[in-house]
C-alpha cells in the first residue's frame, strides 16, 4: 500500500480523532525514509499540533520544520522559489518532469492553518504548490480531523489528487473529502476509503508503533561527533587517534626507514644521524597539528557521511 501512496502527487488524509490518521501519516514518512536516501528525499514539516512530526525534525531528511502558523508563509515561499528554479532548469534541459530530489511538505494539522490569522495567504500558497508542484518533484501530504468545507475550502481539497477518508463524523464530511458517503460507517481502526485516479478503494493501514517510529528516527538522526577524551569512541579525539595510529604515524616511520636505508647503503652514516632530529620534528608536527590541536578541524556526522563545518560552531565540549 505504501509503495503506491509514495507515488501519489499529493495526499489529503481526513478522519476523526482516533481513526488512524497519525498511524497512516507516520507510516508514509517512515516508508519514505527507509526506501530512499536523504539526498533523494527531503521533508518540510509543518506541525501546528507539535506532537507527531517533531521526532522527524531531528533526522537528516528534514530540510525545514515549523510549529507556528506565522512561519508557514515564508516556508511556502521557499518551496515556490524552488519549484520555479526547477521549472527553469527543466525548460533549459527540455524535460517535462524533474528527476532529482523529491520534496515532501508534511502538514499535521491542516485545519489549524486554515483558521489561523494568515489563513488566506497560506491557502493561496498551498494551492499554487498543489497545482504546479508535482512536475517539479514537490508534493504535499496533509492530515486533518476537520475535512468539512467550512474549515477547508473545496478549491483546496479538490487539488489533492489522492484523498483518504478514515472514520468521519458524518456522510457530509465523507462526501466533502472523497466525493462519496461511506466513511461515516467505518468502525474498525485503520480501515479507510481511498480515492485516487483509479477510483475508490477500501484499504487497511498497517500499524506503526511508537517504537517503530523511534527506531527509524534514531537510525537516521543527525548526530554531532563531540570533542573529548580519546576513551570516548564517539569523540573527535578518538577518531583522530585511530587515524593517527593506523595511517599517519606508520607513513612517517616507513618514510624514515626508506631514507635511512638509502643513506646507509650509500655510506652516508653521519648524514643519517642528522636526520634523527628531522624525524622527531615530523612526529611532533603530525601529532600537534592533527591530534593535539582541537581546532585543526571539526567533523559533523549526518547519517554515514562526514562533512566539514566551521570550527567551534557546532562542537560540543565533553569532559575528560
């Protein structure tokens, strides 16, 4: 099921409290993370409820996170600029669809944005993204417990290509969400009516527990390698000591050994003795500049990749 949903241009999820919206939303996000890399999939998370989406804000997949409705227009402007830049690239390359990184705007709860002070501005920008974002690889996944037209206008709902109705309060809400009555009759947890370009289907939502979410978020968490004692295997000191002992110092010794043999075979014994201080200075240079100096460079770990950052800005000090 998730494989099909991940290919949907835009998804609107509606249903009452306890119907399974959060389970479905978390399942889609976790599946996207597990099936793609952070270089190919990015999330912009809009989280007025400040509950469901926060754990994902600490992962390497998150490109932006907002809890306040006042911040949402600026975030949406960034996405619209990205869409325009991608369309310009597509025109220059003669492409009809963007094949690079896919961006997902995840919203929980959409109704909170629609009743905020800047609802009109947010609605206009969301509608533009819904209309032109698909070809540029920008998709919206939104959840709401109030899928009625008094809160979310029809012009916005109809721009969601795929709509999922879990248990609704009334047949009116069901019709307004998926154009058909029936969602008000759903009794089981996780059962939903799914409206797509292929028509209306009944689907069962796989259960995703809090432990499952935590495992995925921990797996892809953004972590900072800390300064500290070389006894701490996660510290910069430990990382440098490993490189020093396994690479740099052996290289210096091998170089000195080769130079020493060359001088002895040619009879330059005295000259070989003079190279001893140079050898000592080489050892001190390597250890002082690569190991002892805490500002020789810092490393920032995001997933499995190491990236340079400005020394002293994102470094946590740890006690010896």
